[in-house]
């Protein structure tokens, strides 16, 4: 039972890391006037910048999941990746997101979630092997 709580805690920690970094960066870029406040008219190059930093932050979040996992770090990262992909797809097709930018943006985020999960888990496993 103790392992289950550690697994859940690892997942929550990874979600918090990825989410807080993403939303904090969005806030800073909006406050600086780089990103528009309404999201309706965002240049395509800005959307690509957002995709890149969110994917990097997701990789970091999945690394944290793998690092804090009580066992099977790669499996923890991949399971959270599946959950993240499903949540991203649900958000992409939710009615309130229809006017928040091009539809390809949230779909691309969902597509990039599993590679980010694999890479974050792989980075931790590789790092752990290098230090032992």
C-alpha cells in the first residue's frame, strides 16, 4: 500500500512540475506582451515556441515522475504519459476550447505527450545507470 501512495505522489509531483512551469511561462510571456491575452490571434511561430517549451517542461515532469517512482521508473513515466495523452485529447475536443486557437495546437500537444514521457523516463534511467 505504501508503494501505491509513492507512485501516486510521483505522478502528482510530475504533473505539478510540468504544469507550473508551463503556466508560469505562459503568464510571463503574456505579461511581457509576447503572447496575446485572448489567444485568438496568435502567430504560428509563437504557437511553435509554446509547443517547444511545453514539451520540454513535460519531459522534465516525466523525469521527475521516473525519479520519484518507488520502482519501475519507465513504466511510471509511460503510464502518466497515457493519462496525459487522454486528458490532452479530451481538452482538445472540449466545447470551450473551440475558439482558443488552431485545432492542430492541442492535438499536437497530445501527440507529443508519449514521446515526452518516454524521453523523460529514458533520461532518468540513463542518468541512474551512469551514476551507479
